C-alpha cells in the first residue's frame, strides 16, 4: 500500500522558523514532525510518496543524511497544486487503495485500525475525525449512525458550522478516487470530497490526542502532548538542580544551574541557560545560549540563537538570521 504525505505548504504561520527549516523537518521532541507522521503509518505501507516544491533540496539532504526505515520517494511539485492536485500529480506511484496524510499534525490515531475500518465499511473514501470546540479553521462532517458522512464542508463560518467533528487529515481512498481529481490546482476538501460523498465516505473518530502543528502555540502544545504521552521524552540530565517544575526536559549537554524552568520547558541539546533566568512554556533548540536574568515565555528559540542578559522574550519565535528575503 502506498501513502501520499502532504507537506507542500510553506508554513507561513511558523515564520521565521520555517525560513530556516521546512515545517515537516521541525523537530518535535525526538524527531522531525514528518517522521512522527511516517512512523505512525501501518506496516503494510511500503512506500511514502512526498510531493514537494518548497525547500525540496533541504528535505532531500535531510533524508540522505538520515535514511529512514521506510522507502520515501520525493517527487517534484513545481507549483503548489493544492491538496488534491498534489495527489493527482503522483498518480503514477499509486497502485491500489492508498492513504493520504496531512503532514502537519500529530495524533494517536491507530492507522492499522483506520485501514481496517475503511475495508470493513467497503468505503470509497474514509476520513479520520476529531472533535474540537471551534471547527471554523477545519473541514467539518455530518455523520449518520453507520458512520457514513452525509455532508462535508471546508472552513465553515460560525453560522455554517453544523458539527464539531473535524477532518483530522488522514484519508484512505480507493484507487478510483483518482478519477475524481481534475487537472491543475485542486482542493481535496473543497472540490473532491463533496463530489465523491455519494460513493460512500465514512468517518472514524479516535481517542487520545490530535494536535495541528501549524502555529507557535500549537507547535508548543505538540511538545507538551508528546512529553505527557511519555516514551518520546524521558527527562534527560537531572532537572532537580535547576528548580524545575512539571513537564521539563533538559537535553544532553544542556545546563541551567540557578535558572528556573517550567512549567512546560523543552531544552534540546547543548543549550545553556544563565543564572537567574526564568523560562516557561517554551522550547529552546540545540546550541542556543540564554543569558542571565532573562524572562522567556511562550517562545520558540531556534538553534544557535544567543539571547543577551536581561532579555524579555514573550509570545515569539526567535531565530539566528531572521528571514533573509521574503520567501
Ligand atoms: N504537496 C502539497 N501541495 N501539499 C500541500 C499543498 C499543495 O499545494 N497545500 C497544502 N498542502 C499540505 C500542507 O503542507 C498540509 O500538510 C496539508 O497539505 C493540509 O494543508 P493546510 O494548508 O495545512 O490545510 P488546513 O490546515 O487549512 O486544513 C486541512 O487540514 C485540517 C486538519 O489539520 C484540511 O484538510 C481540513 O479539512 C482539516 O480539518
Ligand atoms: Mg494545516
């Protein structure tokens, strides 16, 4: 079985972080976002096809240096084709029922169960579903008692929102679904789903967690979710000495003596935090140096950044070189 991984977006809402690194390669706890998604695919997926335009070279370089266990084929997408167009663009790699996965969220969806559900229902298309309070940034569905989808609507207004069950971004599709994707720029959600509803679309909800990693707040949330899940990050070096509170991870070679960390702090490797600094709800990537008596909250500090003494950084993403040009 093949899976198409959709990671073609530019990650605009995560700038300037995404000027250095494409969103799929942003480290989330122990590995890049993209690998969280790839590693969750069922064993029967023997090839992951990834149509990419933006920063394709960076991604190819990363995969060459960190060869993944599963076969990953990067296919050039010259112009963004939309979520449906991108799938159509890699049609030649698909040979039967297949999976499509939005690469910008992490979740506890059991993909093996999801594929089994698709088969049991003899569905033409199946969608993973998650309940949220505000469905307006997502695609919503109306489900019947047999889990069949009666309606699908992308990005409803508050008035239009007939459901709180949203598309969690994993689809199982029959091969023939490709025939319903037109040429050029096509949105899977706006154009294809409404067209194939009557062929049998089913929705599967799941328990656990689902975090979209598209913004600073939600990316931070992804860290705390994975850390709470355990496994992904057992505490690294001893955190007692730094006055740490809950959900604090201090990575290899990082030091924070005399600083106050937490709640919710992730220091990657070789980070140094100066005495008297206080950090909460923030992630600091490799080799960053935080001066003394700094206050950092709700922030992402990128690799190699130097923060001067007494700095106050709140609600921001700080990178070393900024965005050199408007990419
Ligand atoms: N290759 C390629 N080409 N990938 C694309 C393109 C494109 O032109 N446009 C978007 N993608 C990728 C994005 O990188 C992302 O991983 C995924 O497709 C979904 O696109 P987003 O732009 O992030 O869409 P969204 O977050 O507004 O909404 C989608 O995801 C929600 C769940 O997170 C929709 O599928 C919603 O229905 C859904 O609820
Ligand atoms: Mg998204």
